[in-house]
């Protein structure tokens, strides 16, 4: 009511200050413009600053709404968007917790993007062709002894899986992710891991060809070995060349098979079969 003075006891003020001290968001209201975005920015800032760490529970929607001076529906929608980004984990009946970043949101995005266009698989091959040679170069410059040991272990798995499509694909996927992980660039690492389901589909097309011989499998394996040799030697230019040759040897067949599958899908869409 206008003109009425609101008075608070010292105990009330101290209690409120104690609550604010425990508030990872600082207890300041957000500007009432694009409230959801502002709330997301404040929460992510708390994570970046280390006030909230992976595994920490978020305050309740009611407390967050009070902390930021927004409504509970706005707080709820902000949490949902953070969950879609992979920043927090929501479980029915449990508290919402901050989680370490992973590639799951990119995984979902790439699967949707590839299936949304008839040329999706071909575009995925082109994207890998652009990304992976410079990733190999960074790996050669920055890899650790542990990275080399991991790559050697995966090569041994690949050699043991020659001719076994399912086992080979899993080892091959792990190989490319290991190269990206050793690049020292977390965003590149996320990109390759996010592409895993799309890359798997391309590999299934390529490796399911009936004409593949034992010699073909061995040549593919040797191309992976040359990438690791360049990375081990710390030679970024050799790593780029080795990865490019790896793709050059496979991309024509992949493109042809992917185009064939895409044409088949277009035909099925038109005929409804």
C-alpha cells in the first residue's frame, strides 16, 4: 500500500543476509528483459566461476525465482533449457544437478541435422574431411605419452578386429575420438564425439561393402597406423598428410554409397514405400 513504511527487525535482516551468503547466484535480481536468457546467463556464470561445480545440486525453483526476482515458470523454463544444453541433469523426483559438459547435445543436433536433408551423410563426410586433418596436426604438437599409449592400444584393437565389421567400427570410432582428445582443444574433442552416431552410420555403409578383401582391410588399418606414427613423431605436417590420405582413400566410395542411399531414401519418400 502506498505510503506505508515496511519495517524489518534486525533478526529478519540478518536471516536474509545469511540466506544470500549461501546463494551461489548472489541474490541479485535480473533485469526484467528476456528474463529466461538473463537467468540462464547468471546460472552459467556461477558454474564458470566455480560457485557451482559438476555434481552440485541447484537450488529449488522457488528459491531460484526468489533469488533472481522472477516467477517460478521462468525459473523452470531456464532449467529446462540448461538441461537441453547438457549443463544440468534433471531426474524425476530428484534434485537437479550440475553436470560436466559432454557431447550429448551435439550428438542430438547432428543426428537431427543429417536426417533433415537428403544430402546429410555426404555433408557429414565433408565436415569430417575439413575437421580431422588439422585435428591430427594439433595432436602431433600437443599429445602426451598417455595419448600415444591410448592410440597404440586402439590400433591393437583395430588389427584384432580386421574383417569384423562391428568390432572394427567401435575401434575406429574410438580412434578418431582419441586423436581429437589428444589435440588439446576441448571444442574439437566435443565436435568429434558429437559426430559419433553420424560417423558410425557412414562407417557402417563403407565397411558393409561386399567387395572388401582382406587386403582392403589391411590397407585401411595401415592408414591409421601412419596417422599415429606422425602424431608420435610430433610432426604436424605429416599428420595432416596422413589423415588426408586416409580420407582420400575412402571418401570416393563413401560418397558413392551415401549418395546411393540418399537417392533411395528420396525415392521412398516420394512413393511412400
